[in-house]
C-alpha cells in the first residue's frame, strides 16, 4: 500500500510589520503543522507586495507578478492556515487585498478555482482582551465566500504583548494546547481528504 505524501499547508499572516504578533503566531502554527505530520510553507506577505486592487489596472496590465506567484503557491498546497490581525474590528487591508488579487482570473485559469476544496484554519492575536475574535469571524466569512472550508473553533490570543515568551513560544499552556489541537485537526482532515 502506498503512503500519501503529507498534506501541504500554506501559512501566512495579514500583517507586513516585522514584529507582528500575528506573524509570530503564524510561524508557531507552521511549526505545529510540521509536528502534526503536515508540510508547512510559511511566507511573509512583505515579500509579495501588491498594489491596491483596481479593476482598471487589472484590465490594463493583467495580474501583478506577485499575485501570480501567490496563486502558484496556493495551487501547490491543499490547505491554508491564516493569522488574521484586527484593525478597528475588521481584517486588515493587506489580508483583504491579498486574497482579492489571489482570487482573480489569470487568462483561462480561474483564481476562485484555486480556493475550491481548500481547507483552512484561522488564528488571531491582538493586544486587546478579545484576541481578534471580530477579525476571525470576518476572515471565516471571506474564505467561505471563496469556496474554502474553514475549521470551527478558531484560536484567538488576547493580550498578545504578554502572550509570547522570549523564545517566541506562547506562555499559556492552554493556548499552546489549543494551537496544537487546531493544527492537528487541519493536518488530519487534509490527510483524510487526500488519501490515495
């Protein structure tokens, strides 16, 4: 009997800030995915700058090169793990703009088709007491609109300035266990869906 390759999961945060709490959380999640038997690809959206979505620009010049790169990456993965910061109770412009460009058609290839059958987990960290829960509800809705199946029980990390130790790890044991469980669920579901 042949063994299926480990599920590949694309991981990124909706923040370009170097010391972003959500970028830290995304990196931790990528490590957890690996420990759970998956293959994680962490990317930093700072490395894929995109213009603000503009239909006239798209009609005139087509998809930006970085949008094509991100689409190609998405096409090589079966799952997503997104860390969604919260700006004024919403997802960040960077997250929305990135997903908008990734969902656009490139010639004959549908960007939306790349999201279909993807499975995602979402997490958030925030300096506030709610941990970014409002952004999690919105990123779940947006991903669902794109055709992505989003796992229930997202993880929100409140008071993020105190949540990470000097080693970058989550200080709270319960939060570490919840992150482990979420990443394990994502890997397990993808493995079941893609069994050969």
